[in-house]
C-alpha cells in the first residue's frame, strides 16, 4: 500500500504565480526601473552634460543656486585655472551673463549664458577669506544665494579643499 503525501504537499507549497500576479510583478519591476532612471537622471544629469574640467583646474558652476561649489580654496600667489560654466539661458541673466566679482581680490569676470570659459587667475598674496558674488541674476549682490567664498591660504599651507597651487 503506497501513498504519496509528500509529493502532494510539495506541490501545494511550490510558488505558483497566476498570470495576474506575473503581470503585477512585471509592472512593479518596470516601475522600479523607471523611478531609478528618473532619479539617476535628476542626480547625475548635470555631470553627464557639463563640460569636463581640465585636470588640475577648479570646476565652478554658476546657476540660479549661486556658485557650485560655493567655497573654493586657493594658494596665495599661485596661478589657478578656473573652469567656469553655466547652463542658464540669457533671458534669466542681466546683460545675458553671470558675473564673478571679488573686489578685494581684483576679480571681475563675466560668463555668457550657456557657455563655459577658462580663467587663469593669479591669486593675490593676501591670505584670508573673501566674498565673491554674482551681480547679474536673482537679486545679485543683495541675494545671499549669489555669494560664495574664496579662501586664500598662505602659500606654505596644505590646502583643505578642491584646489590648485
Ligand atoms: Cu549669476
């Protein structure tokens, strides 16, 4: 006398997805991929489309959010290369440009809409922390958002941030 309860129980336990469940699982997978793709594009879109910075240069973006990064470190007396770029359209910018103004450091530069430019700048031998601002968009000098900092380190110092010198 034989019975086979084991195989019957195994069959009952085996996962069996109905067609409806398979469609729901597939839809879930597609949704997850779509969310990841959109999130990735939002997070990294700028990196994919922006111009590549030259090796050793300081990459600076101007946008409606101000300068990115908002603080840079440079060495007193050194000559640094700033790779400055923006994706903003001219209609958002006074005179069609972003500006980079640091009166104490002798900086007064302009950047046309949707462009990039390289500035070779000899940092004055004046260690300290200086204000830099854009005066041609989003409220300009009066808007805290449009201000950044340039930290001029003594020539002998070890630089803390992204820097050159
Ligand atoms: Cu600006």
